C-alpha cells in the first residue's frame, strides 16, 4: 500500500471494480452515520479518506474496524478519490464540488448548496431513482425535512390530486450539527443547577423550551420552507402546482425529525379513508406506528413511522404525524445509491 493510503481500510477481495472514496465531514454527525451505512453495504472500497474541518484534522475516525486519520479537505482533494461524499457546510461544498467533478470524481453532495444547485440531479431512491441516469458526474440528496415529508406526501398524492400541503416540522438539537446535542445537554444541566445556559450552536435557550423557526429563519421567510417547496417540485411531477407551506419549531430533543402534514385535496377527489390508509401501507418506506408511537421509536430506523391519520372526507383533508431519523435515513440512502450505481456500468 502506498504512503498516501496508510491508515485507510482496503477491501479484502481486492476487487478489480474497487474504488477509493473520500468522505468530507467525516467527523460530523451525518459523517458518522454515512460511515456506518457504507460499512453495512460491503462496497469494494479500496481506500477510505476522511476529510474534516481544521479543528478535526489530526484526529481519527473509525471505518471497518480501522482508525483512519482525519485530514484537511485540501489534503484529501490532492488524493483524487473516485467518489466523494460532501456532508459539509456550504462554504466547503461550493467550489470543491466543481473542482472534484472536473477531475472525474463522482460527487454525492448532501450540503444545502448542492441541493440548491439546479445543475445537479436531486435524487431520493424511493421517489425518482430513474433521474440518476441524467447525472454528469454528481448528484445531490434532499434535506432532512424533505426526506421525511416527501414519502408521506407521495403516498397521499397517489390517492388524488393535492391542492396544498401545510407542514409543521419539529426539529431536534441534532439539526444544529454535531455539537447540537451536547449543547442541549449543557443547557439542561445549567438550568437544573440554576445557572444561565449558554446558547452554543442552538441559537438560543432550547432546554425545556420551544423556539420558533429554524436556525436559518428570517423575519420574512424560513430557508427550510423555501427548500422544502423547491425540493418537492424537483422530486416528483405529482407535486407540481401544490401550494406548500412550512412552519419550523425547534424542540428540546437530542435527535430526530417530526413533521405533521395537513394535506388538502382537490374538490373533485373522492376521499376514501381506506384508500388513504392503503396508500400508506403500499409504500415500503412508511410504517404504521400505532396510537402510542413516539419519536424515540423512529431512531436508527430506515422507515418513517406514522401516527394515526385523521381523515375528513367532507373537507377533503388528511392530517398525519410522521417520525423519522432523517440523518440515519439520508446516510443509508447514500450507501444504497452508491451500491446500485456500482453494479450498473451505465450509471457508474
């Protein structure tokens, strides 16, 4: 093994179709989940490169029971990996994505910048896998809220034409990044000891509290709402023309995403409760959780857990609450997409 591959895990099969892979943001919360998901797929990764922020460089992460050194993004760029996964903030992703693609690296961009780039196909496996055929060296994956809302909305759209979607998204501390849960824990301990807590990355006092809007909310709009609307329209033509609104709330839980969807159907739709429930059951990525389902039940799950649906045929309205571990589901979907691409020469 060459010097530059020291400390990286090599696949035992030495498969001729093996490839090198770089994970940017390897030490982050999403990066950790991606590493776990890649291990589960058994992909022929000949060398694994871990890139991190300057504060993470020099540390180590684990991959396939081996400690891998975390390098700076510039150092990993120079290794010219075959595949790069960008689980990073916008300022890291923006220019790096284009440079890597020009060098022939397949880029999977999980950053907000990647999702907003109209030149990159936006892919979610259970909704529009066929769009992957149009990729020209890279594609993006939807954000946490969209990956929770879209499968539920797709099931409802199969029942009949939707007029509007009103979404309330309840975001845990992990939406603030890898330090969010630790900051929530510190705030909780401070309050229990009658001390004023520090905001940290949470943007305010979240412990035993609820905050309106995501960290990106402004007076006039919330970026999460803009992203959800744009991403839904890109993922499926069934969402074209559907009026979509989102209210984001930050709640004092460490991880997970909860959304309540209120779907209003067109006046000419005959809303049959049994058909609505059947549409949920027909999707493999949705699971009925029963009346006592909780967010904790959804953690580390590949599926979205649904609470009981409230169906009003007269008003053409369905309301349902969905619980998901969005970070886990994004990571496993990336690994699954990579596995399917590797087995298809037309996509690889």
